[in-house]
C-alpha cells in the first residue's frame, strides 16, 4: 500500500514537472529506469520501452530542444502555446509509467486526473508568469525563470525517485501550488 501511495505522489510530481518541461519526466524515467535507480518504484511492463536506447535518445533530444528554446523570449511563448497540447499527454504517460506496475486501473484514472489537475495548472501558471516577466523585464528575465524551472523540474523528479519520502513532500507541494493558483484565479475579478 505504501508503494502505491508513494507512486501516486511521484506521479503527481512527474505530472507537475511535465507542466514545465514536457519531455523531461519521460527522459529521466528512462535514464533512471535504465540505471536501476527507480526502486522502490518501477515502470509498468507496458512502459519498459522508456528505457530503450531509442526512447532515451528521442526524449533526450526533445528535452534539449525544449529547454534551449525556452531560453529565448520570442520563442518561449510560441513553444508554450504548442506545448499546451503536448504537456498533458506527457504528464499522463509519466503517471501511467510509474503506477501501472502497482495498480493498473488506479494508474489510468490518476494519470488522466493528474494531467488535468497538475500538469495544466502548472503549465498555465508558467505561461502567466512568463507574460508578467515579458511585460516587466522586456523578456530579459525569461532566461532566468527558465533556468529556475529547469532546476526545479530536474531536482523534484530526481529527489522524488532517489529519496521516496520526498515524493510525498513534492506531491503534496504540487497539489498545494495547484490549489493556490486555482483559488487566485477564482478570486480575480472578471474583466469585460
């Protein structure tokens, strides 16, 4: 039961991280899975392909492209628009991958729920933060924010896997962040 709960928290962390960097969670799952560093977590049988050379290479290149493009103010906005359609899927696949070996039905329910409840709010929150940064710094602050997002994503995923109790901490923090963003958005007066 504890592994299922920790896997759910890791899934929440992965889904939230996908809201910042779509391909990074899949890339890190492949690398960490290949290196046998996922214990007590494991990839479901249908997701062992994440540890193949082709998957690691593909997601590695996609991660580098996404991280690099995100450093350029004019490019990051266009990239975020495109990624609105990719990030939820990447978040859901990340959740499926770490939960299907524990409880397949829960994995799919959680994957779809977290894609909407963790990935999208983080993605939209990032977009709003970037708009504010563009407006106040003329885009100069965007690369700094981008590096902070990269660091947060890599750190949260890696620490959640290597120190499983941190999966619970990051999972809860991710959900609290999403709830805070939702409350702030709801309190904002509508403009007509």
